């Protein structure tokens, strides 16, 4: 990995270890994202939910959080509720997701979808579930 990913990796590791909450990490992630895209290449969090579709967290129908659940062998190993801006950057680091599945999640977020948007399970009890709240 390049040095530019090291700060993001450290922040995500701190969230995973419980040393930083997702809400505390969100502004840090936003700042890192802005620094990485000086000409505005990264999509801001505000367009999310522009279609106005209902989401499970009231307040205008815009999903603000993503719940990411990862199971291994039928046991829950990750259950995070993170702000959408953090979830977008962490998406590529979720184990077991293909490029097509990542694109599907990104399209759902950009389109303002709410509720379960991805649920992948294999026969061994490994899986990933992403819900927009």
C-alpha cells in the first residue's frame, strides 16, 4: 500500500479496536478523503439519499449510517454501525466482497436506498450483510 493509505488504515484499525467510535472517526475520514481528492474527485456524503426513498432512520428519509456485519463460520466477527462517509472508504476493506458487490453497494448508497442492500452467505457460514439505516 502507498503511504497515503496509512492514515486511513490507522483510523479504521482504531475503530475496529474500539479505541475510536465511528462518529469520532467520521470527520477524520472526511478530512483524509478531502486531502486525497484535492480537485473534488471524491463524491461528498451529501448526495446520498437524493432520491428520497425511505430509510429505516427517519429524519428526511436519508440513510446516514451503514451497518456492516461480517460472519465467519456462522459467528459474528464484525458488527459495526458507521457513518456513510466512513463506510464508503472502508467498503474496499471488507473481506469477501467482489468488485461487482462493491459497485452494487456504492450504487445503492448513491441512489439513496435504505434498508438491507447486500446479504452474501456461503455454505460454510461466512458472509457479509450491509444495511443502510
